[in-house]
């Protein structure tokens, strides 16, 4: 598979090795003109959301995560990792299909 391959869910982009994201943390990537935060959960699962909190531009990739949510490090707004829904009453963020293939993080951007 190559970067930019068309799929029904969007354009797929290879971001790099999953090993660059420590378990329990996130990393921000520039993808197709937007910032995407990819989170590697402790069980090895990966999730991807917009990397910028809509409240005041907080860096979501730097937030605390658990199995279900990320907490924005600036003002503690909580976003669901699987859907991007904000649990604290602010605007939601976009979530993206993401997977690991042959050790590489692959995200699909609509």
C-alpha cells in the first residue's frame, strides 16, 4: 500500500512507524492540510482525531488519555477517542479511520 491510495472512506496516508508513538501517548502529524493526533493506547489500539482543541487551540496529542478519552491539556475538555464527541459541552472534533499495517500508522482522511 502506498500513501495517497483512494479508498471508500477517504485518502489513506502512511504517517510512519507506530513505534514512534509510545504506548499511552499521542503524536501530532500534518496530513492533507490539517493536523491529526494519533494515539496509541496501552493495548496497542490506535485512534486518530483532529489535533487541535476547538476551545482555545490546545494540542490534543499532548493530552492525557485512557481507553476511551483524551483530556485537552489547556482547559481539561474531554473528547471521545473513537468518535471525537466532546463530553464537556464544547464543539466536537473530527475522528479518522486509522490502523497499523506492517508496523506503519495509516490514517484515512475524507
